[in-house]
């Protein structure tokens, strides 16, 4: 996690990716495939624990038709992306989005531990 | 014509007037009208209340009503106008904690007026409708849901800064009904205790929020640690046997005071759950026996000791919630 997280000022949705502009004028591109592969929900997260299942998740995402998501803010801390197909459950904290923008592992190498389900 | 089997009504004619709706149709129309009025009232209420916060827990007994009342009182301490809606129909205990035990609701012009508890907090609870507190409410789903809608639509809250909605434990009908009836809910606060079983159920609540499309404002860990205060000769090192076979030590300060916090259940579980789901951790509330006494006596800990450690812990949680609320929540984010 960045020590001081810049504020996201603009999110431009393009056909295959989104361009993020922060208040320190830094600009990043995150592909929708990377974004969806990093979905923090309880269904997608465990699939990233192992390389095999992580690759399976990636292939499943890449097989989905290209689409622009609907984006909304969640409280003051996160973004949610709504897709016509595939998982829309994940709530992405701004730190997570910033990690993705900077090509850092948003899970910080921490495996997901299953809940009660 | 007089012999014709067909009767034709003409304006101002001599024939019988058209038959009105049957009693059954009349009843249906009245119900539809009442439903429409209630829906409009709910929208109006939604506009008059700036922030609506749901308080849930996956598991019972984690101190959810204590947290709800604590949040309401802490907000009221800041000078906000606050209401609590106690949706826990089968076990309503907010009135007792707010010093309103035995009160009855005031109804005027078919509108329900809330009772006012400590610090002017307005309270609506099923407890106000019970003949005596030992009588259980045994209602099937539709009646229960009708009562909830009535509690939302027919209550004259007036202008509120915050409405705290306290639910029964679990992920059942009640939060679903409220989320569908009350517009623009800011989010839900998940209350948990540090032990694993409560955390598992809290995770369910978090995923439940996703299905309701209500954001999680964060997780509060209740009964987090019990602080033992004592006195010994200045500089004395004191050892205390803590749960889990641990030994905690503290050194008495120059005035001879020492304090040690015992993690009676575990520590950090609420934060771990919040981190796991990528939702904010709002803070930990201490294990405070004063809450039990306060609950029984009808004087909440925040009222009896407004500068005490519990009141301060609540103030921190409230600050964290306010940080998440939607006033300018997107920070001017432009999405194109």
C-alpha cells in the first residue's frame, strides 16, 4: 500500500481498459481483464490462491465478451464495477485500484482464507 | 323498452345508477391507496433524514443493540438530531437501554410519534407496542414485514441528521425489507466480536450487503478487550494471568497506577475480517461491564460517563463512519 494514496480524480472507461488520473497528475491504464482478475469478492479471491486456479480464473475472464463496466463509488472508500456478464460482486478499495495501476499485487501475497460458505 | 331484458343507463335517465365497487373491490382499492400513501411517505421520510445507517451482525449476542444505541448517543453528543428504529421485533431492547422502558407510542392524525430518550434521541421500537415485556411476538413473515413498513412509513421522525436502524441478528427478511422500502440508505455497519464463530457470520453479513446493494460502511469489533486498572507501589511490575495461557505484565507508574488489557476472546479478528473483504475497519469497542449495568438501569454508559473510555471509543467509531458517509463521498471523481 502506498504510504500516501493520491486521490483518484478521473476514471475514463475505454473499450478494453480504463485510464485513471490522480490528483498528483499521475496517470495509469488498467485493463479490464486485470481488473476483473483482481476481483476481491469471496468467490474470485480464493481462485488466486494457487497458480493453476488463478490461471483458470484468468482464462474465464478472457473468454468473456469485451464490455465497458458501469462504475459507481461505494461510500468514500471504494469503487464497484458492474458487468453484464461475469462477477460484479467485488468492491475495490481505492488502495486496491492504485495497486493495480502500479502493477503491484493487490492481495499483497496474502492468500485468501475461506469464510463460512 | 320496459320489457327489454337489457337496461341502459343514460345520464339523468330514470334507470338505476351504475353499481359501485363490491365490498371486496372497495377493500382492495383502500389497501392500494394506503400502500401508495405509505410509499410516498417513505420517500418523504427518505428526504427528511440525511443519513440512514443499518446496524447488523451475523450472530446474536455480539452487542448490536448496545452498539446501535452507542452510535446514536455518540452522534447526539456531537449535536446531531438522531433517531433509532429498533426493527428487532422479537427481541426489542433498545427502549430499555435508552431509559424508555414501559413507554407507549403517541399516535396523532394516524401518524406515530417516536419517544425521546437520552440526549433527545428519538426511538421507535416494537417494545412500545407490547402489553408486557414477557409476551413474545410470534408473527409470521408477512405480518412482520407489514409492521416494518408501517414503522418506516407511518412514523413522524421530522428532520433527522441520522437514523440508526437496529436489526435482529442474521441475514433474514428484516434488512431486505428495509433496504427495499427506505430510499438512499448510506450503508451498513457490521458488529462482530473477536471470536471465530462471530467472524464467520460477519462475513456472511458482508456478502449479504452486496446482494442488497447497500455498501458496508465498516466492521466494528465489540467486546474487544477488558482493561484491568489497579494500584501498586510505584515501579512495581505486576503480572496477570490472561486468557490463552498468556501472562501480561505492567509496571505501576509514579502515582502507583497500572492497567492491563485482557483480550478475553481474541484480538484483531474484526480488523482481519474487514481486511479480508476490503471494507473499512471502524474500530474496536472495549469489553465494558458498565454497558450491562447501564442497559439494565436504562442509563447508557455514554450518558453516565460521557468522557469515559467507552464514550471515547464510540466517538472514534462515529468519526470513522462519518468519514465513509456520502457527503462528497466520491471526492469529485469524474467517471466517463
